[in-house]
C-alpha cells in the first residue's frame, strides 16, 4: 500500500499523471436515506438499559432511527435585553444562553464530492520522493467521509440542546492539507458574531462535555474540557477512531479553512510541498504550538507566502483578486462556495518540487528578515511589522489573513525560535548537498506515521 522506493523495496517509476482527489460541492452525494444507512453501528445494550430509567420525553434519540422526531432538551426562553447573561451560571443544566437566538436559520452545507486533479510530473529523484510521500500520506476520501459522518451525527445531538446551532468541520481535514493521521477539528457556531470565550463559550462547552459524558458515552470516549484561552472539548470517536477538538464560534477558522482550500487546489504543486514540509517540521519537533513552536496553520501560511514571493510567483493573493469571494462579511453558509469561484492559477514558474523545497528552506534560513518583517499571505509579500502590542517583541510574525492576528504567537521563547531557525539552516545545507529527502526526513518513518 506504500510506494516501494520509500519502504526500501526496488524502486519503481510511477506515472504521476495519475489522478488525485479534489472536492467540489454536491448536495446529492449523500441523500438523507444514504446517511441513515451509513450510520454508526454501535453496541447499544448498556445505553438501552440506562434509558429505561429516563422519563419518556428525556430519552435520547438513537442515531440509527430516522423515524423519531428529535426531542428538544433545552427550550429557549425569550429574555428581555436586561436579563441577558454576560456570564451565565455554569452548572445550571437546563439553562441555554440567549445568544443562540441570534443564529440565522440553519442551512446544511453539502458534502464534498471527489473530482479529479492531475499531480505534477517528477523528473528527478527528490521530486519523486516528495510525490511518493504525498501519495502515501495524504488524507483519503474515505477518511474525510468518516469525519463528516461523525460531524453530521454530533450536530444532530448538539441541536437537541442548541436547536439552531451549526457544527462545521474545519482545519486540515477540509482545507486540502490533511494527512491520514490528521485529527478532526470542529467548530460549533451559535451566532455569527464574537462569543466571550471565558464565559459564554466555556459554559456552552460545559454543557456539551456533560452531554458527551452522560448520554453519548457509548460511542464517544475520553471527552475532556480544556479550559484554555480558547476552550475546547477533546474527544475520540470510537467508531472512526478519530480524535476531535471542538470549539465554539471560532468563525475565522471556518473562513480560513476555505481560503486555504482554494490555495490548496489553485496549483498542483502546493499540496505535495505543504505535506512534506509539515512532515519535516514534525520530525524535527518544530510543529507544535502547545510546546512553543509553529502550528500547522502557521507552517501552511509560510509555504503559501514563499510561493507568492518567488521572482515568478506560483501563487497570487486570491483575497486581492477575488475580494467579493473572501470578504469577512460573507455569511457562513455561503463561504464553501468561494473555492468554486476561483479558476486554477497558471504560473510561468516551472520549478520542480525538489527545487521548491530547497528554495523554501533557503528563504527562511537566509533571506527572510525575522526581526522586522511579517509574513502576509493577504498581501502576497513580506510587510513591515505593525506597532501593535501583539507584534512587539515577538520572534515570528505570521498574519492571519482575516482577522490580522499573529498565528505564530506561540513562539515566545528565544530558545525555541533559535531551534526553528537552526533547523531551516541545517536542513537546507543537508538537502542542497545530497538532494535526497532522507537526509532531512527519514521517509520510512514518515510513511509509517502517515
């Protein structure tokens, strides 16, 4: 199932004009009947015995039954303006924050149907290694379908508590840069405006966490409420074995998912290059924001920025070319249409994947001015650092394309920053001398991790 040359078997020369999976939007891929037929096959013995002791109107609707109308557990009670909570009581089980009344009528986003896209040719060893790693590790359509099915069912459950809420799959699972081992990121939207993460979001997630622990324990395991700056509920789906992170109202995460998705399929060298760079960064332990290094999101933006700033650019700024498709004012149920409105970008740059990987390492090792410049995909160039407090005394500045924050703010220790720069420089020298991906990333290990 893995390319032979990566696993040390006799090498082969694949035809890289074969097709890879792209996604367009089709409301017909999953009919309601098909969704019901594809539901999780859970063992319900314990759950059914537990439900015998519940009042009739409080019994949970089982996922595999399409014939029962959902029971609304928490009815919304209209409140006057004066009575709206800025900090709701955190342990009142039946309280539903009034903020959910601001959600527009629910509209389901259609699932993503595969469409074929041709991969670039590999005429040298290094480029071939990059393509083989990409083909072995990229997220498959079946992986995405598992995550989407889980999202669909969880949305149905969460709407028992928050009837007009919407649950979005976001991040690498949907933006085109996912691998077979990528976790699932979910965003629960209760209104299309900011939510106080310390009070409202934490309270909503407290209710969701309790629901997961008490009523969904048959198919969700290890649910944890993480009370961070942006709180999340972490859990594992027992059926698909996917780990998920669920946040509340991180709306910019939905918008940038579809922005990155557009870049991912704008040019056929983008996705293989991003995947190998994420694997490289992970191998060298510089791809973990929780440990003071670069998040995957920051790394992707760094790759896109590099491709935008070449003497002959491989990518443009699509926010500049198509401002109406990527406006922050576009309603969330329409953002998925943006990638469909942007045609492929025809670049005159014919660099192969091996040369682009080398150039990426060299750019950040020797050319980019970390002290005074900010990485901006929105502007398609390096721009001077702003004067705001978020940018002062920061080691790495990567502009979030929609809200203008610093996506690399986790890099706040000089030791970690020096480690990141050192890896760029060492890897550039090694790869330049050997032109073998194994010199900076053991391919067998990378493939087995997927």
